[in-house]
């Protein structure tokens, strides 16, 4: 249902932008696309920060043990 509403809203917005003319419609459309891209980047950064806080940190002993295992193989 949310997808259908989003499609309808985007269709109405596209018609309005088309009626405004190429310069004004292009500027507004470009602003919308750039705003969405920045929002996606912000959300991805937020997700990365939350996931990195949940992961356990490596300590020096574990890193030395892994280096030793790689060296012996």
C-alpha cells in the first residue's frame, strides 16, 4: 500500500514539474534527487555507526595470535 501511494505521489509531482517548464522543473527535480541522495548517505552512515558499536573490538592478543597462525601456515 505504501508503495502504491508513493507511486501516485511521484506521478503527480512529475506532472507538476513537467508543467512548470524545463528550467524550473529541472532545478526542482535536481534538488529533490540530490536531497534523496544525501538522505541515503546519512542513513547509511548512521547504520554503519550503529553496527560498528555492536561488533566486538579486537584486542592485541587476538591479533598477535592470528598473525602467528598466518605466519605458521
